[in-house]
C-alpha cells in the first residue's frame, strides 16, 4: 500500500483490476488455451448445429478477451497511468492540488460524474475520508471501489 496509488479522484489504483492485472492475465491465458485447442472450430460448429447457439458469438467473445488483456495499468493515476483524457487529473494539475480531496468544490464537481456509472459514489466517500483523515489513514482504513 502506497500513497502514490491514491488517484486524484479518490479511488485507490491498487484496488483496480487494471493495476492488479489478474483479469488481464486470465484473459490472456484463456485466449492462448482457446487457440491451442482449436476451440473456435468447435464453437462455430456447435453453434451452427444448435448444440449451444451462444457459441456462434465465439469471435466476439475472443475479441472481448483481447480487450481485457490490453486493459492494464502499472503506473497509477498520479504517475501517468489511467485514462489519458482524465479531467480530474488535469484539473488537479492546473490547480496545483495533489488530489480532488484538497479542493473545496469536490462535493459538487461535475468532472467526477464520469465515475458514477462504474463506481457509484465510492469516489466521493473516499474523497471525504481523504479530506477528513489524510492519506495515511485512508490507506490503512476501508476504501470504497
């Protein structure tokens, strides 16, 4: 656990599947096994013959697994990782802030709305904890994802 992995938005990069890498590794390994076992041929045959119609979508599944392999982030937000278009990081940099928790406007900030579809209000809970208790206590305590 390190303070460097606290993202500007209040999420902890060390909790992210992209940083952990397990999903990417499993997707990579599954793609390899699928290739080595010629699973595509079986899947398309079985899907066509009606054994399992969902197998007709094998190529889409394989493509999605490839996207999962690519979703990896070793750096963390404040070290240049994460989405390059991150409005929160750009805003913090422009204001000279370490993170949104140092900003008086984070509770109402529309830039943070980007996170709601995936994280709900986890980032806001984390920002409040960071603002109130500081980074060390945040890392040692319960974090939301």
